């Protein structure tokens, strides 16, 4: 192997190693400024799956975010978002953590919307100082939604009697096994309105004068393509991660930083354990999670 080939081989090997190494070790391998990349993929939920399905919560992404901001020679941090949304509180907690780390390190955060950055996914995108999307991305859905089923007729038909004993007149609000009543619906809509206001205020705070609030349905829960989102001021530009970062930080290297995997995934297991009952319960949980996740994604044709 001649000198040029040897140098090329060494550089390639260094790049591959640096992509796998966290924090300061990766920085030493790069020997220069870096832009760590954290992927925020999946529904946003306070109850992440114990297996390998991707989801977003403060618990699941905390380790990756902390490592991403731990470099000494940071040019910035890039967050790649692909999420149909989910829990409002987890969306807010993750976004607040991102802003706290960014303020401490005094570095810009660039967020990139992939297929979908909707509802809570767009809440996360607004944690960026600069927000980018692909022209075909689906962006927005600034609203609040809840859904459930009314099962009172089902249990009546199969001869099941529902027995609930509670202290406190509102402890059984929206019980799916009891008929819906107007008071419960009014209470729910009030809660949704309050959360909707918080969401809109966050978007206004982060997007500032960029927003085109002359568009009446800006906060209606509508979803737009990345190109239209750019016109409305929901994103700053159109582009992909590598192109934007190479223009903004031409001397920096991209370094992938991954969150800790769920326990079973780290042990090399892709499903539940614990005998026949544990397997049955795990399969039921997996089917429920799959159906719930598919419902979130299917709203956007994915």
C-alpha cells in the first residue's frame, strides 16, 4: 500500500470510528469541530416500548441529547425529526431540555423535518434556532386531539355489568364503558383549548416575526408541505441535513449520537419474555402499540 492509499484508508477508518464513538472520544477521532446529529423518531409517548420500536420521551432521548451537547468543539447540534406527534407534556419537556442545553453551551440548534414533523413533532422542531424541511415533508398540525371508544353497548350485549366505586364526583370522567355526557365533553374541550393556546404560544415564541399569521388556519391543526410551511414561516428553509450543515459549518464533521436502546433490545431480544402468560401479555401489548402507532402515522398517509 502506497502513502496516498494508506492516508486514504486511515481517513476512512477514522470517519467510520468517529461515527460510532460518543462524546469526547468521537471528537478526538475527528480532530476538529463537530456537529452531533440526534434522531428524534417515532410517536411521542410517556410509556416507551420495552422493545426496539422507536419512540420519543424525555427518558428515551435524554442520554443522546446530553452526549450531543458534551463536545468541547461544537459548531452546532442537529436534530432530525420524524414524528406524527403524541403526548403534549413529553413534547414540551424534550423541547425545554434542548433549549436548556443549547443555552448552556451557547451553540445553535438546527432541526430538520423529515417525512413528518406534525403536532408534537413540530413542537420539537421549534426547539431549533433554525428549522429546515424537505419540500415534500409534512409540517404543522398545530392543534390538540384526543380519541377513544364508547363501549357501553358492547358490554351490555355480552352481559357484562360495569361496577365502579369512586370518591369524588369527577373521578370517572369519560369512562368508555359509560354513556358520554355533555359535562365531560365540555371539560375535555376546555383542557384541549388550554393546551392549544400553550402550543400556539410556543410556536410564536420560537418563530417570532417569521410567521405569517394572516393565514387564518395557521393554528387550526392543518398540515402543510415543507414548501408551503416555508411560505408560512413555519420553517426557515428547504434542504437536507448534509447540504445545510456543509454550507453552515464547512469545517465541521457530522457525528451520529444515538440514545440508549431499550433494555430488551440491548440484551439482543426483540420481544417479551416470562413464560406463556408473559408472552401472551407482551404480544397483546405489542399489537396494541402497533395499532396505536399506525393510527398516528396513517393520518399523514404513511
